[in-house]
């Protein structure tokens, strides 16, 4: 049941897709020869492309209210902005020391997680969307690719272990981390299912990068058929409402 929704070919590469919370739209980064643009697919026809005041448009993600959060380099460093109705940035959701990328939200829209390297290496932070500063939740290592569970209780993320990356899940109430992928290859870009039980991720465990699904408890991963070629950056969205 594969359906191709972007066909840019020589115009650039479409990467980092994110489903809207109602399952009707996908936002993504279009990497062209002169910089990045923002793409939005609305369930039919050709995606719309928006030029933003930044040559770096990184890790766009829908918020539950239908807005888009994205990391942009506007004032010399990458911060996370909420885009308005015309897909242009307003005040930053996250700014300050370091590079801030990879926003992700719970289903209520009250809590967000993101990556910042303000303390040296990349780590996962959480904050209240309405304001306040971020709280660092990973304490050591190189941690990226967060995905907040819909109920806001868990974060799936990637941790560097030696020369490979593996997927971990953290319980935000206790701070306890559990490694849920192991074996050969590198695993990255986890994405929670809408019910918060399954997690999709990309892996090179069989050689070429492909999409696999496990559970939040680390069940044996199952590969999802995606046809020929490498497959990466899964985004798990709901059925359209």
C-alpha cells in the first residue's frame, strides 16, 4: 500500500516527514541546492513549498493545534520556532545556549521534548509549551531523535553506544531509561504509534537501512515492507479524522 507523495527529483530531497495529529497533513524538509524549504502535503495533489527566513529548516513537527514547530537558524544559531498561519516564524519556542532541534509534542499540546547541545553534547530536554525553561532529562552520553508518547509519560530516543546508535525509552516520572533495541547495525529515528504502545524506527541491522517496529517494552523488531531502496525517518500518524 505504498503511495509516493513527493516527486522533486533534481529539485531536492524530501526528508524528515511528520504527520499532523489529525492524520490529514505531512510536513517535511525539502533540501535543495541552495538551502532548505518547508513542504506541506495535504492529502492530495502536489505539496506546497514555503520559503522561510533561514537556509536551514530542520526537523519540522506538527503540534496538536495544527501549527508547525521547526528548528531555524535566524540569529546565527538554531532555535525552535512555532510557525504562524502563513508558515512564517513568530517568537521562538526554545532559544538560548547551544543548537536546539527536533521538537516533539504530547497529544495535549502542553508538553514538548527537544534536543539541545547547550551543555556540550546533545541531550534531551522537556518543557511546558506555554513558557518556562527546558529541563534536561538525559544525564550522560550522546542523545538525539526524541519522540514523546501521546500521553506525555514516555520519551523514545536514540543513544550513541560505541560506534552504533540504539533506541531507548525513558519514563519521565522516574527518569529510568530502558534500552529497547540491540544487536547489529545502528537504530535511529524512533516514532511512537498513536496509541503509545508501538515504536517505529530505522535500522541497518540487515545491511540496508529499513523500517522496523517494536514495542515500548522492546519486543523483537519486525521489518515493515517498503519496497526497494533504503527507508528511513519513519513518522507514525493516525488514520485521518
